[in-house]
C-alpha cells in the first residue's frame, strides 16, 4: 500500500502584500472587493478556507501589476505554500 499524504495550499499573502503596486484600500476600491477581504487574503491567509478567483485576479493583476498572461505563467509555488498535514490533523 502506498503512503498517501494530505495537505492544503495556503496563499503567500505576506509575500504578495510586500510586492503590491497599490495600497490595499485603492485595490479594494478599484476591484470592488471589500477592504476586509483584501486585508484577510494578504495578512491572514491561514484564516481562509477557500479562495475567490475574482480576489486572486485582483491581487495578481491589479495589485501586482501583472498582465493576465504573466499571472498565468507564475508557478503555483510563487503564489501558494503547499502544507502537508500530519496524520489525523486538519
């Protein structure tokens, strides 16, 4: 039997926050996403249970100034940490 691991992905919010071209308030206003949502994604990513494609797009394209094509070419490891769970842990 093979050893199956489980885990989760966690947004690298602090890393992305440090690279923003605009402040969180302006990003919120430009993309019509609540400030509290932008703030949570960038400063408390461990509190997120799921991710919105609209918010990720706003952060990567408007926030970081990437084109959609550049954002599509980013390796997943640039945007997310991959965290293995210990046996039985959630």
